[in-house]
């Protein structure tokens, strides 16, 4: 019964310990950030989710990133809308946009939406910095977390057998 | 080198996804259509089976039933098979375009085994417009029929003069009986006094006036009272005489008023052709207009217009429409073939039709919905509806043409008034309605021939001779041709009738009514005169007799009192004239 309650915490602990290298964690977080920023219900979001699922990245980090940046995305929506409006209604870009929009499947991507386009561009622009910074953070933070978990009984409880195996094979 | 530990789980995942899509696509399509249908109709939508072909971009539905939200135990429609061929290119561009489709076995208003209601409180009622278009003709004929249906005696009984004369004849004898009773009572008292006087006279002590003084004084007092009563009675008779004269005058005045009223009431307005046509055909055609207007309103409720469309509410961002991109509706049925059964004139008939341009965004599509149907039964009916909702307001045009409608024998008008039996025959019906916004214009053309018309006037009790003349006039009508011009609004349609029935029959019917009314007027006036005069003559005769009898009684009483007076005066040895004997003279009592 108790295990059922601590299952999410075990997942979190596993995120920082056993399941993957700092690179995989950082890639997962960056991709999650991208998914989180983009509004859902369109082909763009579906494709990003498929890429996340199909890549060899840490899914937990991706989900945390998506959840976290969904909130951030909401906060930056007004700004995204204004920038998107400027982009999409720019006179010189109209023929290009019209051509792209007329391609098969393009309307499903919702890239003619002011927020979707700018959120995607923002996510792509932030992708590398987030990846790099988080990789550094995970590289420094992962051993410390493992040490901390080893020290305390609660860490052993959260880690269980899988974590112990991970500790044996750093 | 391939890392199988990485590839295999992902291949398995992809395989599972494809399998889920293959197995779940049909239920998903079925669920989507049911959800959308239920959301639109607020009643149950049932589909037995849905088959989807991704490669062919086709959807095939079997046994589709859509419940009627106004009657949950009835289907709005049901169809055996629905096949929709989608435009795959449009599907890739997020547009659901049905290039062509076929709905087979379409039936309307079929029964359901279970209730089709959903617990949604959306008002589906479509209020039918107020179109009681035959009202004017009906009111006019109602007035005439009310007059003609009454018996002469019934009509006369309602008149004031007849009622007053009767009342006079019945009331006055009662008054006189009361007076007679008083006179009789007076006579009784005189007799009693006479008996008292005889007792006094026969008394051995009568010579001594002192001994009979008390009795005589009492008799004198009684005599005095009786005299006074006779005076009162005579003045009462005088009052009654004046009252009788007034009552008689009132009856005469009432008679004059009644005769005037009879003249006014029986001044039948002549029936013009339009009124008569409206009376005979109004109800039948009013129902047609009402049904069509109802269907238009129903259609308008569910076919969107540019004006009604609310702006989509988006939480995040705005969809920009690029210049140069052709705007197309999200949902469109380009062409749909319909076949099935419909109810027409109480009979099940098979129909074949097409529907084109059904869309959720008519302003983007730019073309109206065009419905065409052809009913092939004993007769052929062609219907064409062009529902143009592309502009700011709806503009609907409906044309129905039925060149050879087999009509059974039917009754025009009302059997309880003036009715006309129409022989069975072939009718050409043509209806054209044009509704721009709420403004209605249109025309209904009905043509039936050869036809035989038989009037039914039994309820009106007109003279057989007049009924025969009407029948002769109607026998000349070999064709019914009605043109109805519609105007007004959808809520309150108005119409103008033109019919060959009117001019051909109005003269005959109006003449018949006028002659009948004139005869009735003269007959009733004569009846009233005779009734009133007869009652008054009887009244006068009876009153005179009663009065003479009463006066005779009073004269007799007067004489007796005078005798008694003398007798008592002798007994009391009073000088003559001490007891008053002067009584008022008889009063004249003549009309």
C-alpha cells in the first residue's frame, strides 16, 4: 500500500539515478520543454510527442519538462501572439506562408496560429541552451543526489533494487 | 550495427499502434459521427455498423437512426445505408469534404422501440407561424349561417317587443286578480256589517238607542274605513290604468325598434368572389402554407448563416488566413443522392432526390444548398429548394410542382354551414415561395378539372328553390382554378385570392343569400307585427273585462255601504247626512 503512494517519488528518484546519462536526461528535458511550450491539439504537438517517444531520451525528464513549460508557455502567450502576428501577417512573407499552408497536412500542424508558430520557434531557439545547461546540471547534480539517497533510509526505500543495481554500475 | 534492444521495442510499439488504428478506426468513426449527430440534434443517433476505408477515403454506415427530439418514440429519419466518399486531398488539408454520397432507404417519421430522448434541455420546438388565412371568409359566412340556421319562431322569441307583449299579457291579470280579491274582501266585510245591523234591528232593546250605541259606533267606524278603502281601490285602478297605457306604449316602441333591428340584421353584405374563394379553399391552402413555413423555419434553425455564426473562442493565439489561400468550408457535402419513402397526403410514396452544397460555412462555400426531389407514385411531384445562406441574411426559394395530383372526393367549406362537394379529379398544384430574411412572397396555383361541384346547404335551411338555383349555378363550373399571392412575413403570412370559383359562384351565392335574407326579413317582421298586435288586442280585451267586473263590484259595494249607512243612521236616530255618504264617482277607464 505504502509503495503505491511513493511510486511517483520513486520515479523521480530513478530519473536522477539509474535511467540514463546526463545527456539523455538533458535531451529529454529540452524536448519536453519544446512540447510544453507548443499548444496541443495539432499535428505539430503530436509529431513532437512521437519524436520524444521514439528517441532514446529520458521520458521522465521529457514529461517533467512538458508539464513545467506548459505553464511557462501560458505566461508567454501574449508575447508569442504579438510576435506571431507580426510574422504571419508580414506582407513579403504572404506568398511563402500561403504556399506552405497549401501543402498537404500543413493545416493540421496549426503553424498558421500565432502562438503555435512562435512557441515552436521559441522552443527550438531555447532547445540547445536548455540542453547544454541541463546536461551540466545533471552531470553535477546526479552523483550528489545518488550520494544523498544512499545516506538516508528514505533513499533506500525510494531507490529499491533497481537503484541499488544502478549504484553498483555507475 | 543495428541495436536490436533499441529497435525491437519501438517496432513493437509501432505495430501496436497500427493494430489499434486498424481495430479502433471504425468504432472511432462511429463514435465521432454519433457524438456530432447527437450534439446537433439533441436526440439519440444510432448507427449499427461503420466501415471505413482509409485507402479509398470512404465511410459506409449501416442502419442509421436519428431520433426526433420533439417525439422521442419516433425517428426524425432513418436510413438503411449511407455511403460517403471523402476527398482525401481535402482531408490532408483539414477539410471534411464529401465529394459524393448516397443515402438509401431513407424514411421519415418511423416508430422507435425505445425512447430517443437525451437529457438535454435544448428547445427544439419550431413554432408554426400564425397563418389562419381563411378567417375573413369564415367570419362572413358564419354570420350568415347563424342567421339562416335559426327557426323563425326562435328568432322572434328573442325580440324585445314579442317578449314584452307576452309579459304584459301574463302580468296584468295577476294585478287585477289582486284587486278583485280586495273588492271581494270588501264585500265580505259589508255582509258582516249588514248581519250586525240585522242583529241590532232584531234586538228587543233596539228601541233604546243607548243600548245599541256601542255597536252602531263600531259599525260607523267600519263603514268609514270601507269607504276609505273604496277610495283607495279606485285610485289604484286609476294608477293601473296609467301603467297599462305606459306598458302598451313601451310594447309599441319595442316593436318599432325590433323592426328596425330586423332590417339591419338581415341586410346581408354581398359576398365578393375573394371572400367566397377564401371560405371554400382557405383551410386547405392555409395548411400548405403553414407546413411550408414550418419547414423553412426548421431548416433555418439548423442551417447556419453568416449573421448567426459566433466568433470561435480560442484560448491561445489566432489562426491567420493568408492572402492567396482559397478559403473553403471545414465541412461540405458536395453531392448526395437520396432515395427512400415519404408520407404524402396520407400515403407512403417513394422518392428519389439529390442534395448539394450542405455545409457548415455557407459564406465560404458561396453557393446555396440545393435540394431536389421527385416523387414517383400515382402522381409525380417535383420539389426544388434553394436555400441560400451565403449572405448576411437567408434567402430561401422553394418550388413544388405536381402536375397530375389525383384528388379524392373532398368537401370544401364546412358541412355545418355552406359546403361544396368536389368530385374526384386531377389537380395541378404549383407552389413557389421566396423568403428573403423574414419577408415572404410567393404564389400558389391550384387547378382542377374537369370537376363537378355539389353544394350542401342542408344546415342553412334555405328554401329548396334557392338551393336548386345555386346547384344550377355550380353545375356550370367545370374547372377550379385558384391563384393565391402570398406576402407578409414568415411569422404572419398574408394572401390574396383569385379564383374562378369566386366570380362564378359569388353572384349565385350572394343572390341566394340576399333573396333568402329578404324573405326572412319580411316574414319575421310580419310575424312580429302579428304577434305584438294580437297580444295587445288580447291584453286590451282582457283588461277591459277585468276592469268592468271590478268596477261593478266596487259600485255594488258602494250601494250596499250607502244602505248600511242609512240603516245605522236610523238606528242611531241621527240626522240625515251626519254619516258621510258622498263617495267618489266611478272613474273612466278607457284606452
